[in-house]
C-alpha cells in the first residue's frame, strides 16, 4: 500500500523505519515544524524528519492542516492509508476521509484508558501495572476511534517513562505493520471503544512535576518515574530546587509532611499516610546528577527542613 506517515518525535521513528523496510511504500512524511532547541535556540529538525530525509522520502511540515494546502499535498501523493504516530496535530475531517482505508493511529495506551497527549507518563504516574499500544481507525474525536488491534505489556516496578517510551516504540512499530498488512488483506476487524473506563492523559507541564508531600510516598515514587526524563519531579530544599531522579517509598510513622527526617548518609522526607520518601538520585540546581549521599556531603540540609 501507498502510505503517508505522520509523526514527530523519537517515539515515532521506529514505526516509520518499520514501514519503510516493509513491502509497503511510504510516499510522504508529515512532521511538526523545526523548533529552536537548547540554550542557544538552534533550529532543529524533529527526529521523524531526519529519518525520512535520510531515506529520500519527501517531508512536509505545515503549521496548520486546515487551510487546504495539506489536503492538496495529500491528494497529490494519493496514499491508500495515512498512518499517524505521535504527530501532535488534530486531523480535520477532509483529511481523515481522504484515503481509501482512512487514517490509523498508534496510541500508547490500552484505550479507552489514557486518551490524550501523554499516555505513557500518566500510566506510570497513576500507578498502572499494565499498559500497551492500541491501533485504531481515527475519527474526529480525541482517540475515540474504533479499535483495530491491541498489544498489552506489564509496567516494571521501577520502570521510568523514558524506558517505557523505548519499549512501546518497538511494540507500536510491530503492531502497526501487522495492522496495515491485515487491512490490505481484508482481515482487520473494527471494534467500538467501550464507554466505561475512559480516562484522559493531558499534556505534561513542568509545574505538574512539583511534588506534594502530603501525598503518600508510593504515589510520589510513581511521579518520579513517570516524569523522568522530562520534566523531572522536583522539590525545593534550603532555597535550592532539586530534581529527584530516583526515589524509594518507606513506610514508617514520621512527623509533619514535607519535613526532612533523616540527613545522615541518606535523605528522607516525610509524606502522607505514615510514609516517607527516600531520595536516592538527585540533581541540585546548577549541578550534575548525584546520589543523595553525595549531595549531603557538600550541602547541609538540617533535620526538620521543610520541602517547598
């Protein structure tokens, strides 16, 4: 089949590569526009664009899909199907309806749970023990289309969002190729999503990663894992912002929530429900990542200090 692929970040590249190396033909790729990156704001191409250009596939980066130009490009490419993986734009009805086989999306959750922009992070933050990839036929709603196929996988007890991104990107690539083959061979089935179990995974904002120590330590551990490696869970101690890269929940009866209750060789902060958070790997503002013990060697954090 002739495929137009739409995607932007690293996560999408595995699927694009899988399709390029299959018997199908990727006739064009859509990605988000280049963006300034780093302190010097260097204009940088998204990973999907780089992959496509390396394979001599034409790339299109419209700022909008609603002015008719994107539809004109797609009609010139004349794809049988459009494949979407983490593109970052909502497709208008005229594009959804254009290809013979419609548009299919690889979404990184077991739908209808975690519809929306950040399903991988929120699956971990919510304490889910299982997630997966759903391929669905797209409609005008947000991740509401009919389910074509699903692959489920357990979430490791210490697995971070960064690690889960990598695993699911491979699962997504394999599943998408299987679905495209099934559609081509007339073997695909389409199942309406259930009305029960719908949740949403909103786009991540930096302030969401600020830890609230009135919550129990297990919840905070999930946030530490879910927000790694961006934006990273954080707190403020002694006026200094500290990213928390790795932590462990401790069950014990301590004092006021958010106070430092251990500062000799290990750093422990009291949490809700008679729990505490042991900080294992941290990154103080302006420094590299280090163990909490190393940070304590060079920074005095008194007992009773309140995390802000």
